[in-house]
């Protein structure tokens, strides 16, 4: 394939060398003349393991040329990978100056190109950039139509500096955000052979995934480092602790707890986080990330409350009360916090939770309810139909067959539903709203 690469920094230079190695004809474009001269001489513009030999080999093979002429590079190729820098502006926003400039130049060059073109944006960009800014800019400058005369897509780059050729050859996955098959086909030809999943999604999701991955990596590093600071203060070996933490691939290093849903609660996580923070305080250890978790959890409850109060409904039905399905434990349940707040606001609340009702009948949880939540205990009803029938808005806080059946059988089309548990599509009935989906 004939490929042009715009921006020959770490991402662009490594992609240029690897694509040429894989047999493609590649034109490198950069505004930095010094980088172009280095590449033309068979030298690498970035210090990366393996790049000295690889660049010398691919330039000698005749598979690589360089240019500062955008129209020439576009005219000679079918696909462009855009890898220019997107650094931080002083206020923390993303500086898209280079990206907008290159898109404008490519659009102008496209105006006179007789055949189509695929633009693959690889720079990390805030979600919405490709479809809201770059695509309209390309259309305006070229006078042509995306999806007809040319195609755009977004393919996040996952290589790490220091091991970039190895990462290029073995990425965690290939993600292509696309609006149609044409762009996907071109990328399959370039990257389909790599030993990883090739996943297609929307452009916005692909843009967002890149940020999520980097944020998650930052979160993991900070978690390990905050843990180490506390360990040191306690005279505990942080490597032994983190090594054991990582050995749990059931709950720790796994998909567990990574599905969006409602706030956490229960008898362990909140109290143990508080104890950790108190311990850190007594040892003069700063743990800002761990210290902000309960605040963030509370913000999730506040969001749900704002949605219920914002609906204007006065009669509320809550399905679920304990902190997770399959238990009657009400300690620090976020649904109890919500119920107390709604009662405090004078709303007319009824609650259905089969586990809690059963335990209060059996006496197991009765004392807790009588002592701590007598006002909520009186609102519990054994019949899901009664709670749904009473409500202008139904808050779904548990996923359980009895709740799903109740919704399917008793919910009217004009009743509002606030889903906190990510109900299956088939149960998203009434005037449905997800908490944040
Ligand atoms: N460095 C990484 O490990 C890495 C990994 C994944 C994603 N990314 C993302 O990829 C993008 C590129 O990162 P990088 O580290 O390679 O950047 P970089 O700063 O090393 O290189 C960017 C290059 O773009 C060139 N450039 C600027 N304006 C141009 C224009 N109008 N036309 C042509 N070239 C132009 C610059 O001269 C420079 O050589 C960024 O959005 C970054 O966030 C980087």
C-alpha cells in the first residue's frame, strides 16, 4: 500500500519504519526539516531500541521517502496516518494547533486529488475532535464529502516509548473507530496480521478509549505508589504486598468491578477506606488519591438523587435497598442513603427488596432496621406490584428476576425509570433513563 505519515515524532517515525519493513511504500511528512534530513540519510529522528538498524534498512530498501509538500505526499498515497503532537496548553486543554493546521493543508490538497483517500488520525485527541472539527475542516477545504469522496477514521496508538517497535508488533489490541467499511478495510490490510484482536467501534468511543487507557495506567501507578508510601510508614515491604495483590486475578487484576453501575457501599469498603486514611493521617502520609475515593462515591449518589429530584416526581418506588443483590446487609448501603435523602425532601417513598423483607420478617436484620432505620422499615413492601404501582418514578437498584418480572408486568409506558444497575435492554421499559449511560 502507498502510505503517507504526517508527524515524524515517536509515533510517526516508528510507524514509518515498521510499515516500510512490512513491505509498504511510505512517505514521511514533517515541518521539521532536520527530522526529514535524518530519515533521508537512513538515520532515526527518535531514540528507540532497534530503530537505528531498522531505519537504515528500510531507507536503503527504497521503501521510504520524505517530503514537506503535503499535496505531493497525499497525491502519491491512498492512506494517510496523522501522528502530529497534541500537547497540553497552559490551561490544561489540548493544543490542537498542529492537528488543525495539518488537516487544513490536507483538505486543500485533497481538492485536486482525482481519486479517494483514507485519513487515519492517530494523535491522541479529546473525544469529538475527529467528527466535530477535523472532518468538517477536511470537507470545507476540499469541497468533497466524507463517506463518498474520502474517509476518516481514528485509530488510537498504544505503543510505549522505550519499547515502541515491540509494542507496534504486539499491541494489546487494534481499535478502529470508523464510520464505514472502506476505512476499516484499509486498516485491516495494514494491521490485520498483528497478533491481537482487531476491534471496530465508533470514532468517539475510540477517541475515548485512548484517554481511559492512559488514565487507568496513571491510576494503577498512583495506587501502587500510595500503597508503597503507607507501607513504608508501617514498616511493611511494599513489593511483597503489591506482589500478593497482583496474584489475585479473580478480583484484583481482572474485569471485576470495572463495569459502570451504582456507588459502592456495604460493611467493608467504606469503613476500611476510612481506617486506611486515618492510619495514614497518624503517620503523616499523604494519600490524595485514596482519600478522594469516598468523595467520588458520594458524587455518584448525588447524581442519582439529582436525577430523581429533577424529575419532579413526588411518589417514588425503590426496587432494592441492601448494598448489593443477594444480601440483606443494609450497612452503608448507598440505596439507604438515597432513601433517607428522599424522605428528608418530603417525597412519598415505598421500597421493595425481597431479601431485606424476608430477613426483617425472620428477625435476622430486624433489630438493625428497628434501631437504625425505623422510618425506612415502615416503607418496605413485600409486593413489587404495589411499589411500582405507587410510583411516578421507579428507581431500580437491584437486578433480580423478581424485579425484572415486576417491571415487565406492572410498569406503565408513562412511568419514569431511573436505572442504577444497567438493566438488560429487554427490561428498559417506560420512560427509561440510565444513571450515566
Ligand atoms: N509518544 C508516545 O509514546 C505516544 C503513544 C501513543 C500516542 N501518542 C500520541 O501520538 C501523537 C504524537 O506523539 P509523539 O510523541 O510522536 O509526538 P512528537 O512531539 O514526538 O512528534 C510530533 C511531530 O509532529 C510534527 N508536526 C507538527 N506539526 C506538523 C505539521 N503541520 N505537519 C507535519 N508534521 C507536523 C512535529 O514536528 C513532530 O516531529 C500525540 O497525540 C501523542 O499524544 C504518543
